[in-house]
């Protein structure tokens, strides 16, 4: 293979070039990477004062029960896994790629330095590694995942990386989200849905993260402009009711027709949704003996409604008679 390439490319190289220059040129063609290799990762203990959070880091570091458990583990066993960092340009300090929670726990425990793996990589490579190192955690919220996927999407787009051999849609954006999905074990459409959540206002993002709003209606709302999104927030605060997926799809349709405003949003959200209708549940054992033989649950329901109606009408007649 190398000999064949030599024949076709030798004319592009100065005839006076050395054999080493020729080999370097061919190696570059064959690997599509610079002949000069990057510095390998190295192990080191780094003082906490030299560490900085990853810029735009999407994952929250919270002093909750999980953090207390991490502190107890570190206190008992030490830091079993090294954090991952990269050098900050023109400094002797480092940016944390993976290990923000461990660093915070170490700070709380008064630990002065932590074991680390130093990767000599650029910002885009670090972003990809940061996302891949954290997205498998069980505690990642929908908004955190959306922001992480968006960061990785931008990094891969800057790198111009294509996907691996699997079949994916032809557009560049779909190819990039397909790569992200392949790395995370999700479809490209799922990745796109999570990324859409980053287009929500902070209030709506908070509703999604707390579980008050489902992802599907939130994705539909993300296609509305900021003014319409804030109208929805106002309606939620006034009524304490969250729109359903079907309702947000109608809002989006009205928006494309130029007919969506605060009043139409409020009217849609005021509609009673199927899951808001109160239902009466009666154990079958308690009424089966009084029901006609062979009656189905639907038959019994209709009979109960009929008897309730008869009783209501009788009470109304008695009240009218007493008023005369």
C-alpha cells in the first residue's frame, strides 16, 4: 500500500527531499494525522488550588446525601479513581475534565491535593471526553444531559468528525447527533430531543429537571420564541397546571400559523385533560353480589349511574313537594 502511494504522490514532493521527509509525508497521508505524535497522558498529584472547573460544565455539584456518601468513602478509602484534567494554556494550572464532585468532596474534607491523569488535548477533545466521562451517571438530569450533548455536538462540529460505519441520515447535523447517540447508547433522535431542551427558558428548564413538566411537551415548547415561552410560564404560575404533549403540539401549530398569543395559550391550558378527570374506584367484591348475573364492569357502571340519577330525581321531587 505504501509503495503504491509513493508512485502516485512522489511528483508532489521535492526531488531533493530526504527519505525521512518522504516517509513522514506518506505517514501523514496514510494516517490522516500529523507525523508528530501528541504527548502521552501522565499521572500526577495536583494541588487543589491549581484546579479549575471545566468552563461551561453542565453537571451540578450539590451538597446532598450523595455528596455525604462520597465524602465518607473518600475519608475511609481515599480517592480510588484519579480525576482527569488538562493543562490550561500558558499556565501551570489545570482544567478539570472529569471529577468535579470528587474535587469538591476533597475540599470539604480539607484534602490539599488529589491524584490525576493529565491529558494533553485541546478544548474540543476535552469537551468530548468530559461529556463521555459523565453522561453514564444515573443522576444526570434531562437538562444536564441536553447541555452536555449540545457541548459535544459543538465540539464535534468544530473538529469536523464524521460518524463510524453505521447507517445514519445524510445531513451533517444528523450524522453528528448519530455519533453522540452511538457513544451514549441512544438514537440520534433522542439526542436531538435532549439538545432541544437547551432552548427553553430557565424557568421551564427548572420545571423539567424537577419532574413537574415531562420531556415531550417541553420539546414542543422549545420551538416557540422566548416571549411565548414566558407566556406559558405565566399561565403555569397562575393556574398551577402544566400543559400536556397534545396541548403543546396545538400551541406549536398555532404558532406556525401566527395565531398563538397569551389568550390562546391560556385557553388551551384551561381545558380539562383526561388525566385530570376524577375517577371512582369500587372493589368488585363489594358490589358483585348485588349486580345482575353475568353483568360486565361496564354494565355495572351504567347501572350505578342510572340508580344515582333516579335517587337524585326523587330527592328533587321531595324537595319541591316540601316547598309547596
